[in-house]
C-alpha cells in the first residue's frame, strides 16, 4: 500500500525540491504531491509588491452596489500611508454641490472618509498625477467610483502604470440598473491587468451581481438616465431577483 507520511521542507530539499513556505507537502515512496490553495492576496498588497519591483499595474475591483468598495479603498490607502508611502485619491465629480470644486471626499457606509481629488469628463488625470508625482513621489493612485471614468481617462490611468510606474487601483460598479456596462467599467474590464470582484449578497442570501434602481415609492425602474448618484435609491440583487423585479 502506498502510505503517505508528513515530509518537512528540509527533507524535500535533500531530494532536489524547493517548495514555497505556503505549500503543504506529503511524500510517498514513489512521488511527491502537494495539497495547497494559494491564498487570495489583496489588490493593495499586490500593488505594493509590484511598486517595489518596478512592475506597476492597473487594478479594477468591481461589484454591485453596497459591497464596501469605498471602505476597501480607504483601508488600502491607510495601509500605504501607515508605511510612510504617499498616495493620491480620486473620486467622481458627480458628488458634491459645487461642480467647480477642486476637492472632494470619499465616504463609506461604515463611516470611513478621506479627502480626494474630483475627476470630471474633461479632467486629464494623467497630467494631474504626473505633476503631483514630479513634486513628491507617489506610491499608489486610488480611484473611487471608477465606473464614471471616460474611456480616455482609463487609458490615461494605464499610462500612469506603464510610464510613471505607479500602481493604480480602481473601484467601481460593473453595470448600471439596466444591466448595461458603464463606459469606465467596460474599458477597465477590457484593459486592466488585474480584475477583482468585491462581493455582496441579495436578500435571498445569494451573491448579488446586479443593481436595481427604485423610485421614491419603492417601485423598480426600468428607464432613466444612467447616472444618478443617490445611493439610497439602489438595491443589490442576484440576477434571478433582478430579472423578476424588472419583469424580464
């Protein structure tokens, strides 16, 4: 009978193997087999490693509404700052009462918040980041509400990673309340180096992948402008309940 027995990393080294620390190995009389599951590494951790190795990437974390994307972003930015690294935060200019304001704020439903730069459809994000980077080195760029980016702005962020060697971490919705891709999300899904899904749940307990819009009376809407920034009129649903709610 082929019996397995525990085998140390040192023992494998004598047999010509160099297994990583995170791998659990077992040894039989005639073969070695590893049983392991690669741990999920947060995007911000990958970005820090990539930055130190000169391999900066464009990251996109997407989800339905209310999955905690802003909280993830703010925690990641805090981790950078805690290590003495300089970051630059951006969010959509759709938020705020003054359309000409040069400062904005990223807030999460659990109370986290931080100042940020607003981007609008005519904002040249690459030039703004390049200027700030020339004044003092930036270690990472964080983009909240990335679904509102234009196609050109997403390519500008790709250029930040490629030319300036700065990791860019984008967070946003994948689709609107009609199930259609946003311009920014579509481009990020097409060209981002790393895609991550932040998960939330439907009222049935299944993973929510769709976002529905409700009017003041609580009726699900099937028509309207794509951009409506009032978060209180949205609900996240699984695809089955989204179809049921919209009568599809």
